[in-house]
């Protein structure tokens, strides 16, 4: 069951800051046992950057401490039906 959605950050042209404490704070307040992250790549490039991979790894590690499962991290593009799933690619 989806408990809710929360926008953590709004980016600029080249990037944004996603604070792990805010992300996990929202999950804890909702009583979530699992989370799915999502962000967009307005350029349409669906390749996960090194920063995307590093952030995903750090969030996964921090969530595990609180017994919260990082289920997926999805990158979406402006093109209909176009996405990249860390879980589908074995990166979670």
C-alpha cells in the first residue's frame, strides 16, 4: 500500500541536493517499511550518473539501519514510457 509521496528537492539546470535525513525522516513519520525513490533527467538521458549511484547506495545503507527497505530508485525522462530502474538493472 502506498502511504504517500513527498517531494524532497527541486533541482536547477544541472543538479539538485537530496538530503538523506529528510528522505528517511519522511519515511519514519509515515511508518513506512519500504521506500521507492524517483527523480527525473529532463535531458532524456537515462544513464544513472556516478552521483545517482552513490546517493542510492548511501540511502540504502542508512535505511537498512532503520529496517526500511529501499525497493527501487527510478529515473524518468520526458519521453513517454521511458525510465531506468535500479532494481531492474540489479543495482539495488
